[in-house]
C-alpha cells in the first residue's frame, strides 16, 4: 500500500467516524429537548400552588419519559454496542440530566432515593455494561447530586408555600444521602467537585430547618400533624 493509499484509507475511516458522531449528535439534541420539556413540567412544583399538583406533574413527566425511551432506542442503532465508551461523551451530560429528572420524579412520588436499576428501567436502558447501552454508575451518581441541589431549592420554596414540615423531611433525606456519599472514594474529578456542592446543599437546608425551629413553625407543624 502506497502512502497515498494509506492516507486515503485513513480519511475514509475518519469520515465514517464523523458520520456516526453526527448521527449521534442529532438524536442527543432531541433527547436534550425532551429533557427540557420534563424539567419545565417539574419546575411548577416550586410554585406556591405546585405542591397540590405534584401527582399530576409526575404523571405527565412519566409520559414524557416514554418519548425518551423511544429516542434512546433510536440512539442505540447509531453505533456498535461494544463501542459505548468511545462515544460516551456525546450523551453523558443528557444522561445525567435524565437521571436527575427520574430521581426527582421518584422523590416527589415517594420521598425515596431512586436506585440505579429504577433509573435504567425508566430510561429503557441496561445496568450491566456487557448488555450494551447502560447507565454508567458515575452518571447515576452525578444525576443524584443534581437532584440534591433541586431539593435544597424545594426546601426553601416549601416554606414560602406554607409547608413547614417538608423541609424537615428533605433535610433528613439529604443528610442520609450525604452519609452515603461519604462512604465513596470518588476518583472522578467532575463527580468529586459536584459532591462538594452537596455540602452546600446540606448547609442551605439546615439553615431553613433552623429558621423554622427558632420561629416555632416546625414544632407547630409537627403538633398539627399529630392532631
């Protein structure tokens, strides 16, 4: 093979690779748009009247996750399954956002932490790497940490809406989450930096709870609940 033929072959390889990446980008853009639509639906829970609408908003978000599963099924066809990590950077961010949204929906429905398996089921993907398109554990953890920031915001807005007991429950949940992350030896720099943000979320929620306590509102809410 001559030098010209060699470089022609390389150019063919590069062109084919670029075509695959372009096809992936197009599907990811659609996924990002759907993620924004889900976020728009869920953002309304931060409004004073939004707490009453939580069941209907979660139901609407789950309907949109059906669209997500369709697009991810399309994404799977754009590259060889064994080359997941070769193209991972294209969908890493949107997969983390979708994990956050799934985690937020599950929390709003049950005030529980979504498992990696549950997120994978909601998104229509795998947990086990060998099975192909899957939810990487670091993407799952990043999505959970994004949810923690959203919950700190929800704690503040709960007070504005007159729901004084919710911040206490959020505080207990976030403290448990923080304890769980402390058990991990995080090597991923972006993930470790995002975990640093969890510390601020914990502090922010503790300030909300403290303010409720000194004003007697948390105690009043608890006694009202006992009645």
